[in-house]
C-alpha cells in the first residue's frame, strides 16, 4: 500500500480550461438525449418545452455566478460544503455532505454508469440490462450493472493516480462531447429539418396541455395545474443541468482559484445552456412534438438521429452518449471525493478520507465513494434515487445562495475578489424560483420528493452520534 500522510498537500495543476471542461463535462451526461420526452408529455407544446430549457439555463447560470462570490472568498477543497459551514454551521454542512454521499453524488454516478452500459449495448448486445447474469429470488444482477461498476472502478483508479490524469481525460472527452453535440445540432438543422414539421410545432406553441396516461388523452392546463406541470418537467431539465458545482469542490487544485473557479462556473454553465436550448430547437425542427413526447424509451436523440442519418443514427447517438456519460462520471468521481476529504478533516467522515496519497489526491475518499456508488448500481433503484436527489439538491442550492446574504452581514469586511453578479436581485430571483419548484414538487410528488427530504433529515441523528466531542 502506498504511503499516505497528512503532510501531502493538494497541487494546483488545473487552469481555467480544465475548470471549464470539468463543469461542462460533469453537466452533460445522458439527460439532454432523453428528458425532453417527459417535458413534452408534461407541457405538450413547443413554446413551453423551449421556455423550460431557457428558464433552466437562466436559473443555472444565475446560481453559478452567485457561487462565484463564495468560491472567491473560500478557495478551498470541499466547495459547497465549506460555504454552508461558513454561512450556517457544521450541522447544515454535514446534512449536505451526508446527502451528497448517501444519494446525490453516488446515486448520480450509479445512474450515469448504468446509462453508459445501456447505450454500450447498442454496440455490443450482451451488455444489455436485459442480460441477467445472476438471479436469487427478487435480487438480480444484469450485465449493464456489472459494466457500470467496472467503469466506476476504472475511473476511480485513474483519478487515484493524480489529478493530472483525471484532468487530461476530462478535457479530452469533453472537447469531443462538445464538438459532437454541436455537430448533431448543425446536421439536424441542415440535413434533417423540415419546414412543415417546424411550422406545425409552432402553430399553437403557447397552449400547454398535459398527457394523462390513464385516459390516454391530452388535457389543456392553466394556473396551478400549469405550475405543477412546469415544476415536474423542470426536474428533468434541472437534473440534466446539475453537477456544475463540482468545480468548487476541487478549488484547492485550481490555479488562481479566486478568479478561475468563478469564471469556470460562468463559462461552463453558459456553454451547456446554449447547447441544450439549441438541441431542443433542433429536435423541434426534425420531428413533430408527438414524436418527441412519445419517443421509444424516451430516447429523443435516437429518433432525431434516425431522421437525420437513417439507421446509422442509432449507433452515432449510442457512441455520443457513451463518451458523454464516461466524461460525466469522470468529473463526478474526481470532484466528489474532495467533499468527503474536507468532511473527514472536520471529523465528520471516515478518518482515512482525510489522507492524501503520494499523488496528492484523497485516494481513500475516492474508494469509499466507489464502493457505495457500486452498491447503488446493484440495488436497481438508481432511477428512484434520482427523483429523491433533485429536491435535496435544490434545497441546498437555495441555502447556499441565501448564504451570500448571511455572509454579507456576518463578514462585511471579508475580502471578496468577486461579487455575485446582479446582487441582490438575481440571487433572490433564483431563491424564489427554486423555492416555488420545491414546494410544488413536495405537493405533487410527495412519495419520491418526500423521501428525499427524509433521507436528508436522517443525517441529523447521525451528525450528533458521529461528531467529535468538543474539548
């Protein structure tokens, strides 16, 4: 076993490009290829589908530039965990870290890993989730689960060898991802677009309706029903736009973090938001809204690619999603371990996680994360986990951004190399929109989102049982 010590320090080896590619690479997984189908069923119109992606992009960029102030004040490993600790207390920070390890980061890693395997099955069918390899009663292990675990272990190993390995892989794969997505969008508009499809989609673009599966019919919606539909639809688009905060976790390894973390947050979220909006406009130019809403297995991009490229379109999208999800998980795995490292330094996680190996990375924290994410792959419950995740994620985004207001009062004289853009209007706008989504989700999706809140609150007794005794 290689020697580990408290004496090793993080190495500042990541520049602005690396930080931006981490943001972009962690945000773009498989969501943009899939979730527009559910959004289409929730709101039933081209205008509202597009508006949801624009609103998602807007609130994501506002949140990211608001975090810029916090990242400049506290350019340390752990990012959001540190901001919550400084603005509130260790309990609030622990509840974030607890939720982060229990479901947010590890559940996302598991789901993204399984998405990689499912699309790999297009190229090599035995990797399918329908290929059951082990079966005891209700417990089944399929090939997609084992393949996802293999990729999680491989990426954990690569990142345990030093941050430089992880950053090179991240930047290389993310550049390929951006180029291929822009390529798909351009080919869609030039080869696949049909004027009659575009005109039909936009003929009645602002009359929202919701698909009712029980009656197999569309119902016009307005008022509170529309708000509920938009909130439900935004779970998918917000999840597809999440994980941008990963760059804050590795601030201790970024050169000139006071400037580069905030810039990475802005550039990364802006690039992804533009890609997502253009991709959806491309979908609307290539196929009728009905085809988007009822794409087989929600694979909207597969249907779009078949319209653009014919039968080879399926293979093109499968390859794109494999690259996309692999890069996404690399970013999630790299960034997540830094939160557990910082928690362990505070005595709130396994002690070993506070150690850096000879490559100056928290290897134990990486492997703890790997083991739990792999276990979640085997549960087969990762789809449910993602429903639980989004409400917790939004709650902590609200708390963190409200933390800017608290810290302006608590630490008025603190050095702020960067101040939140549009403060106090834009951060307050984010809090209002995000709170409305949370309340709506708790009312309309109590069974899943309620469990998300329960998982978060379950951390309270754990905190009091595990926190170090005060001297």
